C-alpha cells in the first residue's frame, strides 16, 4: 500500500528553515517600509555624494551676490548670466541647496552615532540588571526611572547648558537621555529568557555568566532593540535639530538643519523658503525612519504575521 507523503514546496521549506528571511520578505512587502526605504535611500545618496551633488561649498560666502529672496533658476525667470541657486541663498550669502545636501550627511551621522551609543550603554546596563538582579537591578533601574521622569529634551538642554554649547556635547546629551529606554527593553528580554531550558543547559555545561549574557541571552533582545533603535534615530535627529535651533548644538557655519532654522527664523515672513526647506528636510528624514520602524515592528512581531502591509 502506497504511503501518502506530504510534499513541501520550496517556499514553505525556506520559511521553516529561515525565519529571518521570512521576516525580511514581510518587511520588504510592507508598504510603509517601502516608502521609508525609498526616502532613506535618497538621503543616503545625498549624504555619500554630497561633494558632487552640492554646487557650492556649504560654508563659503558667495561673491557678487545681488539678490537674496527667491530661488534663482532658469525656470523661474532667472537670467542665464546669473549664478543659479536652486533654493536661494541665506542671509549670509551661502547657497541653501548646498547646505541642505551637506546637512543630510550630518543628520544621519547624528542619529546613528547617538542611538548606537545609547543602545550599547543601555543594553549592557539592562542586561546586567536583569541577569544578576538584587541590589544591582534596583540601583540601575531606579536610576533609569529617575532619568525617564524628566522630559527628554529638557534634560538634554540642561546637560548641554552644564557642558557648554557644541555639537559633541549635544550628541552626548541626546545619547544620555535615550539610554534608559534601551536599558528597560533589554532588561525585560533578559528576565523573560534567563531561566529557560537552553540557558540552564549552558550553565550546567560550565558557561560563565558573561558568556551566558552575551551568547545566549542578549541575542534574544535584538528584535525589540532594532525596532526601537530605528524609531530612536528619528527622535535623535529631531532633538539635535531642536538643540541647534536653540543655539546649544551645532555652531555656525556648520550646515545643520536645526541651526539653519534658528538662523533664519527672523526671515519667516520676508523669505519663508529659507525656513521651509530645512524644516522639510527634517520632516522627511524623521518620517522615513518612523515608516521603517513601523515596518520592522510589523515584520518582526510574530503576533502580526500575515498582517504586514
């Protein structure tokens, strides 16, 4: 008698063997993630090829500039013998388009650097707090609770006011106020897996505490860290722009979008494009990371499997 042996398709076999690849496919099919990736790709291209895309030095004062108001391009009736400025020039006679392009490089560096530092420090604190427990857990997490009791931006302003204005101090302040979020996420993941069978088996085989933390427990915290980190990059960019707007972040003539907004805030009525373009750049960048974060959350959450898109 012939036995009916179920035949698995190649796709179902791949899904069984590679959950990570399945999550990647769900992420790439997610409409919000597709839009976010498209926007982020444009920003990355601008940042990498900024010296070739920008027609002028972003910090150089242009000579022989006779007009400051509207953008000057042929399509807007600008004479061909005049220098072309796609987004006009700012109050210091610098090409605005070049500063926007170079600002993308700085904003991406700010977001990635600050959140990477916050994930590293917060992840280690949360891992040790959750794994060892006791007085160490209480000390670390109560400190994190105190930090989270303050509004993040106000705490960052206070830190920069103590350290002194500057981009580096602003980045340290943003990373510092972002750390508690990642510490709580990692601690929660550690508490949920530290007593599972495979961890007990590794401990019985003689694995040290540090080996258990870094090779058995922390890998299980990667999924929520990736999602929160993506959303955190958007918040870091926004907070850095706010600090620069207040004069506590990047210093002139650095091409930073928040600083550009603050420098031209008095021109919002007579030259609104000088405020509109930097603000639009910040909005689009933050939106791209938020869309990617939503896509990652839906793709990596098994409870939402089949609902992404």
